[in-house]
């Protein structure tokens, strides 16, 4: 993936609602995060680069598939595709958990100087529901 398009500074605002399943604590919370970064237009979509917790992070939008990568968070890479699930092994606290992301919604809307990414997905751990997430990401440039 080349960062071929014109580099533009951007502001990234995450608003995420997390609803944990009863077996995993059963609590809900809203998370708000803000970052400064750069956005690039690519042949098939957009690439957004920013720093999170001292590590490189990115959002790639490519033909209605959204990939969020965070090198500062255990090398976390999540793929959101309404047509297929994404499986990953997540290492935390000396344990490796098999996780599956089931995407219900992955929608991107581009407006003048603004992009809105709406997601809705479930995370399953060993086929048990861990939690439901509904993030909204606004990128202004």
C-alpha cells in the first residue's frame, strides 16, 4: 500500500459505545479519543496515519473494507467487512485468546473536508460474545 495521494493533515475523533456481554462483566461505556494525523487518498480509497500511545496507528478504507491497525496496542489489526468475519489471536497478560470479529455495519461517507466512518461489530472470544461495539469515527481535513 503506497501513500501515493496528496498528504493532508487531519483531526481524528473516535466515539465508541461498548456493551460487554454478561459473562464478561456486562457493563457498558462510551469512549472518546482524539488524534492528529495525516490522510492520503489512494487508488481504492483512503489511508489515515496517526500516533496512539506512542505507536503508529492507521485506518485504511479500501473498497468498503475498513482496516484499523495499532502498533502501540500489541500489534492489534482489525478488519471490518460486512461480507466476512475476521479472526485473530490476541495476546494479553501472557495468554493468547482466539477472537472473531463479526461486522454488522461498515459504512463510510465522504463529505467536503470530512469523512464519517460508522461501524457496528461484535467480538467473540472462543465463540462466546465478549462485547458489542458501535464506533463512529469522524475525520476532518
